[in-house]
C-alpha cells in the first residue's frame, strides 16, 4: 500500500506465511533472515539513516 505522504513506515514481513506457490527460503539459501519493507516519506535522509541505524543497533544488539 502507499501512504502518499510525508510519513515513513517500516513493516516486518514473514515471507513463509505469505507465499503459497513455492517453498521459502529456496534450498540454496542457508538462512533467509528477516525482511523489512520501508515506506520512505519526505523526511531528511540523514534523519532516516539515523533512525534506521538506531533501530538496527537496538534489534541486533550492536
């Protein structure tokens, strides 16, 4: 979906529960990991980068 506005949004995706046609991950992938879809608004790119960095550091414990 599209917000069409000035706000940003990050949504986690659970690929296995969304795919019904084929298995996920493909057999040649050791670990598909997680996916996050980003809907980027009109914020300053430096603010977006700082927000993403903070979120990854918090989540990954880096």
